C-alpha cells in the first residue's frame, strides 16, 4: 500500500543551516553567529507520537474485506461533499454581502474540510491512492450518489455565497452526519467498526456539529431536495428503517434553524 504523506513524518530529517543571506545582511541582529556555521543534520524520530493518520489506519486494519467494501462505497466518497461545503463557506467569508465576520465563515469551512480530510484518510488506509480514485468514480458514476452530487454542484452554482453555505450546511450538518454516524457504521460493518466508530464520534462531537446553524430560508428551499438527494445512499445502510431515521433527522433540524441570513455563525 502506498505511503500516506503524513506517514513520512516518521522519517523526517531537519536541515539546520547557517545564515544564507548576502554578506552585507548576513549578521544583522546576529553578531554572535559565526560567518561559516557548519551544516548540521538532526534526525527527528516521531514514531513515538502516533499521528491522526496512524490511529485511523490502525482502526481500519481489523476490517474484513466485506466491511472494507462497505466503508469504501458509502463513507469515503463523502469527502467530495465536504470539499464542496468547505469551498462554499470559504467563498461566503469573502463575500461583501456577508454580514458576519469572515472568521466565522472560515471556521465553518475548516470544519467541513476536516470532515473531508478524515474520510480521505480512511480511504487511503483502505487501499491507498487506488481506493481514493475508485471512490471518485463512485462519486461520479454510482447511481446512488448522482442526486447528491448534483445537489452539491447546484448549491455551489448559487449566485449568493451565503446560499451556498446554507444549502451545504443543511446537507452535512442536518442529514449526513446524523444518518451516517456510528450507528450506521455498526449496522453496515458490525462490531468490527468499533475502533473506526470512535473516530467518527469524535468527528461528529458537539464541538464539530455545531459549526453552523441552518438558515430557515435554506430549509424551506432545499430541505425536501436534500432529503431526496441523500435517500438512495441512506437506503443502502438503513433499508426498511430509512424513513424512520430520516424523519427523525429532519425533525432534529428544527432545533438548529436560525433566522434568515444567520447561516454563518455558531448555534446557541
């Protein structure tokens, strides 16, 4: 399996060199530094400090072939939704029509990007770059994903950046996080998902899921379409229980609705 970029940190070697500026500026403010400081190579062993990638890889290691197939087909392509949502929120933070501080929009963007990064790491742990390329084909071609893909594309095409953020927040925070959380993993994978589920729990913790409220106008305009777009994916996991689970998720959205124009910002 190909090495994930963060894995290379274990082999990190830092180059510590002397001053490299031109002679007239070489010692400005650094009179105590010799002009010909020798180069030094200091090896830094980070193997004793497990990274997030190493923990995710370890949680995926016990999965059987069938479990890996399920996670790869249903969870890894979610990274594309996260990227779209992150882009929309970042754009909204730069919009002159946004009445909220830019840092709030960037905070929402980072939260969505963190979500996408997690599922990218899961995909890499399951099969390296080939698994990620396969997940991209699923996102582009699998019939169960096409309504969700078109939803994301149409949301990003909205002329109002705040509308983009509202539509994508509705999908991720209102539906995908609650419907494809630990319970869905357990149903699809079984007890093997316990270790991976702990990471999903951390990802969906209140500190993450409350990254943005859901605009009431977006709920009225996009709510039915969001549920319809994600329905084929939810049915693969929940089967006959889909309607009950989806109904509960839609009811929970009501507690996260904010006034029109308040989509960027934290829920109380």
